[in-house]
C-alpha cells in the first residue's frame, strides 16, 4: 500500500495512527508499519479518540480507514498477552468502545484491506460500512486457536457479513483466507489491484458525496439500528470470558502449540 499520509497538508497525529486530509473526506491511517500495525490497548484508545474527533467535525462525510506499509494490521501486539487479568479485561472493554465508535460514526467508513489481517486486524474492518480488498490479503482469525474467545463484541458484525456457518468456520478452524475467498463469502465489497486500493476508496467516497448529506447519515443510522438491534446481547460476556482465558492453563498450551506447531495436550479445568 502506498504510504501517502505526509502528502496531505493537514495531519493530526495520535500515538498509533494519523488522520490526514481536509474537507469532507479524511483518511484514518494506522501508522506503525514496522510491526505491521499490530494492535495494542493504545491503538484501541486512539481509534476511539479519532472517531470522536471526526464525529465532532461537521465537514466530515467519509472516512477511509487504512494501514501504512505492507499490512492493514497483523493483530494484537504480542507484548499485550502478558497483561494481568484485570488489564486484559480492560483491553477487551476498550475494544468494544472502539468498535462502537467506529460503527456508529455519522460519516460513511470505507476500509482498505491489504496484506496481513490477523485477529483484530480482520475484525476491525467489520465495523466499517464498506471493505475494499487487494490480492495481497492474507486473513486469519486465530483467537480460538490461541485459546481466546472473539472479544470486542465482534461476533455480531462478522455473522452479519458472512452468516453463522461461515463465521464458525472462520473462527473454529483459523483458516487463511485470500481476497477472492472474502469476496465470495460477502466480507469484501470489491477486490482491486494494490495500486488501485486507495483510488477505489476515493471513488466510493466521491459517490457518497454526490448524495444528500442528511439522507446518507439517516439511512446509515437506520440500517445499523435494524441490523444491530441484538448486538449487545453477547457483549456483557466478552470481557469476562477474556479475563478468564488470559490466565487459563489451556490458553497457554494452545498458544504454545499454535506458534510452535506442536500437538496440544490440554488439561482439565
């Protein structure tokens, strides 16, 4: 993905991301390319803060979400796995707030998907209104494989995109999906060449800008209200389950066997 963030005159910086551009279209750019934009507690807070700032600007109508460097996001930052139970539960809660803010922005959100999209990097785009992918995508949701539930209240939007059976396949088998697979199952709206990813997102944005602003905002809010009416029904268990699993012996066994490619021997809990 071309790194274009510094070509814009207007750049607002957060610890892990940038907001670039001016006028009705802005770019939210995950800006830690040296670690493939791995997600941390700080990343969740930065996305939430950026969404709040953008929502307060009445000029913003479209937000293009993308990652600098070779990947959108390669998932959770490894050092975060050493958090205490309380800290891990807080990270899960931070993720829920982040997803809520991104989902319910007044602006239309378009995610440019490319490169590695692992775990949280595969889940965050489900909070956006549109997802455009490139052939470089290698996506895997590996939370279950390393001993965790899917948190951030991310199950409902995933199921809404791909359906229950495919969601179970993605979560329980931790398979790697290519852009063509994701287009077929409904995760992606379109697949384009890497060089066309940002221009295509900007074309989507131009199409949105041709529509009346209030009508667009109301239509998005109404569709979200209908399709997400029951989303919070599983949210109350997300962070509690994450806290337990963060210290579960079987989580440690699962993680070790996953990364070392060995057969797990689980214990009775």
